[in-house]
């Protein structure tokens, strides 16, 4: 490096570095990191995940305690601690200027009716991609792709969540997600959002990247041990957007399942619980009447009970007996 006249070598070096720092940074700027190669930088994805992060209300006495943090870098999901970690995914919508954001609550178990190890639940949003990004629609999954599907959606304005995340309720044990607490009991009868408390925010949302390019060690997304990969696709096909756009006011629309079938299943447990008592009372009342009539009614009641029980078990599994109903040993 050439010496500047009249200045010692050290002073010349300092002056040179100062002049270099003052130069335009156009040619020196680094390319933003895009770990999942979807065209949206990691920094922008994280900013969106934090801006629209929902407030999750969970059962204070949930058997799985809280959503869990899973060990990174291995294909089989293994829980480290149930600390309330929320995972996220940010994806561009092909052929549009919109971005879809998913938030995942990953539980160690579903301990409701017909429970199982590992449970994946999520909510999602469709947002604009401009610098002021705002949410347009929200979706919450509840018993997705089952007979009890009561997944719902709404315009962001309807739930006051255009520039922030909404409050979302998670049912006890089953962990189905609801955009309104009052919708929690509209499923098949086994969901409850009572005694709910706000899930603390102990850490940032963990970005899991795209299905073909996982981030932060989330290589367990495609594991056959759970259905996470099935929930990483879009929740906002054109038909759903059209249905939500047609709503007004504070409407939250049920998008999945059939209400008549859910209603049938919802009353099945009550009917099953009272079928035996009903048959007994009917038989006793008719003892003084025609014996054949009493026998026929009893046979019909037992047949009805068996049919209802078979329908219930096919959806939820065997009904657990209460302590007072258990037969003596």
C-alpha cells in the first residue's frame, strides 16, 4: 500500500481503512441467506413468523402439558422437553404476490378418545408480500380429514388479526385448534376448551423450512410416525378463498366435515351411557303389562344400543367405563 506523504505508515493505514469504509456498499453487500431455497430470505421469514404469531390458549391440565421441542438432526421425531415450542413455515404462493404462513404445535401425545403417540396441530394465514405485510385470511385445523373434521377459517378482519396473530384455542387432550372458544364444543362432543391458559412465549418460532429443504435440523418432517408432512401443503385453495371472501362481519366459517354427522356422533356417547338404564327402566315399567311386549322392547333397546356402540367405536374406539360403571371383580 502506497504511503501518503507526510504521514507515518500507521496513520496512512488508518486513513485508508476510513476511506474504504466510507465508500458505497453496493458492491460489497452480501446476498440474503435463503436456507430453504423458496425465494424468501431467512430474515424475512422469521420477521413474518414473529409478526403474525398467534396467542395459543391451552388446557391448564393437559395430559401432554405443552407443545414439545423436538431433537434436531434426526429423522425419527424425539421429544426433548414439553416447553411450549411453536414451529413455523413460510412459503410463497405460486403465481401470486401472497405468502402462506403455518404455525405448528407438536405434542408428545394425543390423550383424548382413541389417543395415540405424537400429535400435530396447526393454524395458518395468507398474507400479502409487500413491506407492510397484512393478513388476509386465517385457518385453524380441527380433526382434519376425519369424520369429525370441524376445521374453520375466516377473513382476518373478522377476528381482528390483520396485522398480528389471533387468539387460538386448543382443546384439552385432542389439541384441535379453534378460532373462537365457543366453537370448541361444536365437534363430535369430546372437545373442551374450558380451563384454558395462555401458552407462554419462551422462545422465537422455530422455522422448519420447506418439505424438500428443512431448516434448523427439522429432518423429521417426513417421518411416518406422524402426519406433519401432510399439513405442510396449502390450506387456501381457490375454493376456500372464495368461500371466506363471501362472508361478512365477524363470521368464522366451518370448512370441514358435515354438521349432521358430527351431531350424530356427538350424541352417541350420551345415548350409549343411558341405553342400559333406559332399557332397564322400560322393562321394569312394563313388567305389570304384557310380558311379550316388555321382552320385545328390551330386545329392541339392546339392539339399538349395540348398533350405536359399534358406530361410536368405529370413530373413537371403545368407550371407557366410569368407576361407578365398572363391574365388580
